[in-house]
C-alpha cells in the first residue's frame, strides 16, 4: 500500500489556485501529509488544507465552495463541521479546514510534480493536534500521539514553544488516554500503514511527559525544520523541489 494523496494533486492545484485568485490567500498543507516531508515515520493518504481564518467558521468554507470552486472535481461534498470534506471514490479525500495558525512559524514552500505547496511547520501540525483534538481522553487518537512522538524524536518540535501555546489540560487528556485507554491507543498505532517505529506505551508516555513538563519559553523561538523527503521520491516516484517561491507560502 502506498500514499494516495499524490493522485489528488491535480485537483488540489485547482483548489489552491482558486483560493489564491479569489481569496488572495494561501492554503497550507497540514496534518500527517505535511509531516511526511520532514520525517519518514508512516504513510499518509489524504490532504488537509488549512484556511488561515481568524476563527474556525464553517460558513466561510461553505461560501468558498459556493463562490465557484468546481464541484465536478469531487464525487461527494460533505460539511461535517468547521471543514469541508471532498471525497474522490477509490482515491482519497481533501479536507478544507478553517483553523487559525497557532504558532508564528511561516509556511515552508515545496513544489511537488510541478504543483506549488505550502507546508505547515511540524510544530504547527503538532500544536494543532494537541489544541484542536486532545479535548478529552476519549477524543485523543493514537495516530496523533505517534506523530507527536516521531516529531519530538526527530527534533522537529521545541517543548518550550509548545508549553507556551498548549494548555496543561490537553497534555492531561493525552496522558489519561495513555493510562486508562492504552489498548485502544496502541491498537490505533499498530494499524498505521508502514510505520517506521514501534514505540511502547512507556515510550509514548515519556514523550508526552517531556512536553507536559517543559517550561514555557519567554519568547517563541522560530526555527527552520529541515525537509527530509528523499523517502517520498524513492517510494512513490515524486519529483520534489525545495526552496521554491516563498511569496506563495507566507
């Protein structure tokens, strides 16, 4: 099994161009797909495109769809909440999510198969996973804990930066899920496709405790995350260029 998201690139390009022209703004690629450009830890199948809206509002995305985005691109359009889900049968999904940036990190530009993408910084991805998803122990996903563990191990996040943005209750929710819902969390981790690491519950717990116990930085430290995408080029034959036009990736 391999990543499906490259098959979505032509349709994603139409969405990105629409947003640049009609909204004068940039969508960032986030979630697990963004992380695969920095760490070779698992496969990712769908595309998460983040709208840098000051507040998560589903209405903004509904208007975006109604303003001329070609619905013929997709076999199904869903509005589950503060995002629009575009579903291509037997290929994958593109989610347009309204979520304001939580860190001052700029986007990281890359060009994939001739399509300009703006990647979220791994620290932004991890912060969103904690702030927007770890709202309760039951809401915590094993995939997210695994992603955070991999990013911390690769030196892609600074605990002091996260401590200044993520509330203690989010770390508490993750630690409680690891303590009392271990079987579910570990089963979700084991189900990840082609994962590169096999962390134990104690490994995951240590990573989360390291983040939870960090002292907040006096000032947020911006730093560049080194791209590491040779595995993508080798595995699925993608042509990837780094350091492309930064003006398209604020």
